[in-house]
C-alpha cells in the first residue's frame, strides 16, 4: 500500500469503527442494518466506477449482475437436499461435504448447499455471462452501448419476474445465514448486526484498496487510455477489446459478490433488485461521485444509499436520483466532491464566522 | 393456425408496430438535429395520454386531444430550453445520462400528479365491444384509428420535411450542422422545434393507443425501448425504415405470443434489439458506412 | 532485405480510392518522408501500415515478416509506433502517465497482480516510471511530468506524443505531420529530435508539409498524389522531378 491509499483508508476505517461505537453506545444499533446494506451497494458502485469512470464504458444493466449473484445463491441455498437424497447429484454434493445444515426461522433443521459453494458458482456464472455478453456488447459505443446494456438489464429483469424458479414477483426468501470462518456469519439475525456491519465494511475497504491499486498500475493506465483515445491506445499496443472485456467482467463480479452477501444478509431477494431503476441509480451515484473517482463513489454510495434505505426521500426516491443525474451532468460534471466545492464550502464557513465575529464586536 | 387467427395476429402486430414506428420517428427527429437519443421519448406518449384523459373529464374528446398535444409539445420545448441548451459540446455519455434523468423525472412527476392508477381514454368510435369483421378477423375500430393516425403523421412529416422551409432547414441541420449554421439557419431553434415536434407526435400517438393499451405513469419506458429497437432496425435517422421496422417488430412480437409465455414478450423484442445491435447496427435500410461515420 | 517493405497497398472509401497500389521500401535506420498535396492519401497510408485500417489489398513486411491484416495492438508489438496528425494524447492523465502507456508492451502486470500489488509488480512499476522519466528528460520536458497532458500548449503536446511513441522502444516510428501548427523554433526542435532518435537506431517514416524540414532531414522521399505514388527518390532528385512540380504547382505551370 502507498501513502496515497494509506491515509484515506485509515480515515475510513476510523470512521467505520467510530460510528459503530457511537451507535452501540446510544443503543441505536438498528442504524447499522441500512449502513451494512449501503456498503454492499457501494461495492457494486465501486466496480461500476472503474468500468464507467475510468474505462469510459457505460453500463445501464449492472443491477442484472447484482441480481445474478443474489438469485444464484438464493436458488442454490434454499434447495432442500434432504428432500432429494436419492438424486445422484445431491449424493455427490453431500459426499464431497459441500452441504451445510442450518436452523431456519421456524427452528427446523434444513440441509442445503453451502453458501461458499453458491458464492463460487455465482461468481463463475456471472463472470461467464458478462464475458459472453461483453464480447458483442463492448464493440458498441455511446448510445448503442447504453441501449444494449439497458436491454440486457431488462431481459434479466423479465426473466426473474416471469420464472417460477425465481419466485416470480415474490422473489426468494428464507435464505440460511452464510457462515464464514471463526464464528462469523452473514445473516439477518439481530444478534449478528455488529459483526455484519464489520464484514460489509471489510469487503468495502478491501474493494476500494484493490481497485485504487488497479487504477494506478499498468492495466489501470491501459483502461484509462481507452477512455482518452481508443485509437491511440491501440497504437500503443493496448489490446483495447480485451481490456474492455476484462474490466466489464471484473465490475460484474464485484456486483455479483455484493449480491451474494447482501442476499444472505437480507435473507431473501426480489425482482426489484434487477430493475432498470436500480441500474440507473448506480450510474447516478457514480456520476455524483465524480465519475473517475473511487473515493467519491464510495462516499456518495454509502451516503445516498443510506438516505434512500432509511426512507429520507420518501416517495420521491426515484425522482431524487433522476434529479441528481441531470443536475450533476449539467452543472457539475466533475461530481460533487471536488476541491472547488470544498473550497466554496470553506469560504462560506469562514465568511459566516467572520460575520458572527463582526457582529459580536459591534 | 387457422387463417382468421393468423389475420388477427397480423392486425394486432401492425397496430402495435405502427405505434412503435411513431416512437421511432420521434427518436429520429431529435437524433437528426442534435445527435441525441432522447431516452425520454416514451414519456411523451404517457404524458400525452394522461393529459388528454384528465382534460377529457371537462371537455370534448377532440379538444382534449388537441390540448394534450399542445401541452406536451410545450413540455418538449421546455425540456430543450431548460436542459438541452445547457449541454455545451457534451459527450455521448453525458447526453444519455441527462435524458435518462429527464425520463425518470417526468415519470415521477406523473406518478405524483396522476398516481399509480391505470387509466384510459374512451374508444374514439363505438366501445370496447364494437368490432368490425375483416375477412373473418374481428378488430376494434380503434385499431383503424391507430393505423389512420399513424399514416397521417407519417404523411404529414413527409410533406413537412420536403416542402416547408422549417422542415428543409431541419434536414440541413441533420446533414451538416456547421454548414447549416453558416447558411444562416438558427440551429438552436431547429433543436427546439425538433423537441416540440417529436413531443407532439408522441402525444398524439399516446392518445390514440390509450383506449387499447391503457395509460399508466410508467408505460413510457417499454414503449421507448421498443421504439428504439425499431429505429435501429430501420436505420437510425431513417423514417421510411422506421415504418418498415415497426411493422416487422410488431408482427414478430404478436407471433411470439402464440409460442412463448406472455411474461417474456418484452424480453423477446429486446432480444431482437440486441441481435440487431450485434449483427447489423446500421439497420436494415441504413448504410453500413454512414453508421460508422457518425461518431458514437 | 529492406527493413520495411510496402507492396501494392490499396484501400478505398465508398467510391473514393484513397490509396492505390502504393509500393515502397525503407532501409534500416533511414529517414523517409512521404509528401503530397492534401487528400493524397498520406494519413490513410499510415493507418494501413499501423493497422488502424485493414488494407483492401497489398502487403506490408517488417524485416521480411508480414504484418498486414494484424490488429494495431499486435503491430505495435512488432516494433512500430506512431504519432497522430491531430494529437491524440490521453485526457485526464498526466504527461508522465501518458508516456508510461508507451511502456505497456514492454511490461506484463495483469489485473490480479496489479490489484494485489505483488512485489514483482512494484518492481516493474518502478522500471516503467524511471524509463518514462528518462525519455521525458531526453526530450527536455522532464519538468512537465506531473502536468495534465491535454492542458499543455500545442507544441508541448507534440513532444509528449513523441515521447509516448519512443517509450515503446520502436524499431520504426511513423510521424504524421510532426511540425504541423508549430512555429519555427518548435519545428527546429522537432527536426533535432528526429535526428536524435535516428541516432538511437530507429527507422523513421514521416509525413510532412514543411518542405524545408523534409529536405533537411530525409534520406529519401515518396510523393503521393490522389492515392498513387508518383515519384520516389533522394530530396535533390524530387525537387527537380517534373511530375512532382506539376502536382504541387498545378497543371498549367508545367
């Protein structure tokens, strides 16, 4: 790690710990629930930032990858293995020790596939889909790319909404907790709140470290060069098609992992996670964060998702994200968190303080 | 499949196809003068339909529709004044994001004005049970209205772009905006007119389909994506192509219902969109090289 | 065997035959200029050699091995680098980072290694940074390393593009109008740089309109007109060539 990453990571970690201590001391731990969810959504946004902000490739279908992660683990871990003990595939799974026994909400024991296995399956599946769809999609540019990714997102949404296996409009619920090592588990049990907060925060911090490392490296520069001038990048020996595909798959995998963890945390998933509006709100947050700005995306991702999940926007939730898109694009294409805005803020603060002082002296 | 049933499918395909064609032409008008794909195009249909429904409660139908078209067209002008003019040499990414933002805003405002209820205009002639027998297929007279109005819109635009000064100026902008500006054409006004025009025809289309498909605050998105499919299929910017493309997509969609579950209907037309984008992004009638030249 | 061998290269756009049956060769470590009136097909020729456009017919060999039909990034790996007529620097990246892209084909780190910052990746990164810095110093713009590349004045941007192309350690460099839009001092600087890189053993193919620059630096000149090669030879011979004079001065004056 380098100093440029060091300091913000230290600050972020301090904030994470401080928030938990304060909230626990005030006996308001329920705040952590939405914050945990926001952290997972922010993980999607971080991946999208690299794809959109740095490599310059828009995706209006990232909710689809999130949903693929969530639905894959939901389908696989809610399947009762005990009920199909005779099936050779089930026998193989049990024989290899890939199963887990959990106690469900009603206190009954269920035998199901281990979430570790479903995580691996989900990541492989999403990566494969992103790879296959990415080959033709990433040849497109501008409006065509936007429409194609949007179309892909709608197809996934229609499929989960219209297929019995995915629970149609109801989605899938009653997922078992995802037991990690050392007694940690990702699940919705109130007793797991604090540890889930830290698990999500850990993933988010790890994600941002990995991606900042990536941006400031050989492949990272290659990605940014595609945004600058694809033709020049090619002439410098950058295989732009391959790099675009790689970053598309990478950001899809980030969304998928977030989907798997959040679905276990929530204990279920519904079709709204695959909706176009979800994808659009991810794009909005990347834009607010300043497009090519991982830390901006992280901060705005956590803040906006938290506000949205706490219901601060009321029935104007989508309206808020629509406004954000327009206002940011028209007036602050560099995003909200740029130095200039902070300077304006600081100047105003100084002016107010000065005025107050002047007022006192009189 | 018996002949009558086939004919029934064909009629329903052509009906929705002609609406998709109108949406596609709306895309084309704005695309030609600005190079922007207006993601809020579908919202114009919703807005037109909803406004007419509200106005119809205290004025006769033709007047309500006329007023709805004018109001929606004013909204189109407003969008250009407030938002589009502020975009100075925007990247495609910015334009896409702004028009998506617009579509969300219009939709959410509609949600708060008209709530989630599904509404519709009355049938222009007869009622929902009236039907006309054409060679064994029973169709609603509203279908004829849809076809007729679409035909009139296409004919009107043909005349407008060919024979009026404004229409010709808009075409000049489409082929070379700098040259048009040098010839003294006020290109900014042309952009405003293109937004008004495509909002107006969107609103009119939104009114005529309202009795059949009904209108809800969020019905714009799926119409927009199908309209875009059609615009791409016909070759972006090409209105003859849009009509042919619209009928093809409409027929394919109608036929797909007979073999696939209804829930996947939208997925099918979008899958067609993806296939066209991958295989031939210049569309059926578009020239390959022309598509390559327009910087996307 | 000639270092670069271009044989019967053709390409047209719609009805326009931009490059027709152009053949020539360049010796190792020579400086060859391509001149011709606007629209003669010079840049198209560069695009065909560098792979930015696939040729409709014809062949290109580098040290005897064929490179035509390869994608541009593969051709870059064969030791061909280029600059662009309308400068194409990477926006939102510093001058140093722009030049570091030039080291792309000389380094290996992939996504995973970069994300995890493995020791060998760190070492490689240091090497990329140092080499790029050296090239900037060599061209006299070391002090601009941390500036945003696209915010520099025009003349400096040309030098950065030059540095970026050099960073790939090319055997052959294609320069598309390196002096266009530059003042006399800047042009002299460019001419100096071209001689400097030739001394490093690099072969140069240059498109240029500035005749004094062309006559000064090039060993040989190819003249294109309407996509066809109309003359080829030493600068002195080209200056006397009747066909060339006619093309440049117009039919009536010949």
